[in-house]
C-alpha cells in the first residue's frame, strides 16, 4: 500500500471527526489552542486505535462489524446530536453568558468513537491487504488530530456569528453525519437484487 493511499485513507477517516469538531467548536466560547489540541488528541487516539482493533479482529468478525457499523455510528451520532439540539433549545441563563462551554473527556471520547466506527471496518479490510497497520493507524490518528483541532477553531469562529443556537446546528450536523453513514451503507445494499 502506497504512502499516498495511506494518507488518503487518513483524510477520509478524519472527515467525520472534523465535521463533529466544527459542531462542537461552534458551541464553545473562546476555545484556546490547548483545548482544541486536547480534543484533537482524544479524537486522534481513538481514530488511530479503531483500525488496529478492526485489523486484529480480522476476517472472523468482519461480517458482524460491516453489518452493524453504520447502525452503531448512526445511533451514537443521532443521540449526541439530539442531546445538543435539546441543550440548544433550553433558555439561556444570563448568568452563564460569559461562562465558557467545555466538553469533558467522556463526551469527546463518545463522539470520537462514534465517528471512528468506519475506521474499525477499514481495519478489518486492511487485515486482508499487505498493509503496515501501525503506519496506517499513526497516519489516521495524526490526520484526525490536525483536522479536529482545526475543526474546533473554525467552529468557534462560526459559532461566534451564530450565538448559542449554534449548538442546535452542531446537533443537526452530528445527526446528518449519522444519516450520511447510514445512507452510504444502505444505499450500496439497495442496488443488490433481492434486498
């Protein structure tokens, strides 16, 4: 597998995480670069580990992962998106106007896992190729770290224009990512006769 192919896999696997980071960044007030890097590190670590897990599972589990990965990702993203929409619709407490919005480790890790389910399925596929899984995992992890860090910072800029309701937009974005994953997987199955 060429380095260009590995880099393109890294970009492809980090796009969901980037979109989720834009949504999260839109709801944060004045995120500092260390906060954005922290989110990038959490997402990047998870995104880098999931293809290794998929690769380790190998062919024995591939049909189970590929059969359910889109449903798992959709459910997690839709639930997180619905929570963000609900929070965005709540009346804003004027005392909290200057309070910065922060995301805890588990909120970031759950979102990171939800956006990395496809990377696990890719890892299963890589088990059948002559691919250096360590190199692929590092590239995916580093690409995701950069993309999520940028997503948080870009999302914050967009969120400053939109105000508190940006959280609703971030929630909708997460749901749309889940729907896109679902559509991609079910759309491919729809073309098969008998399904």
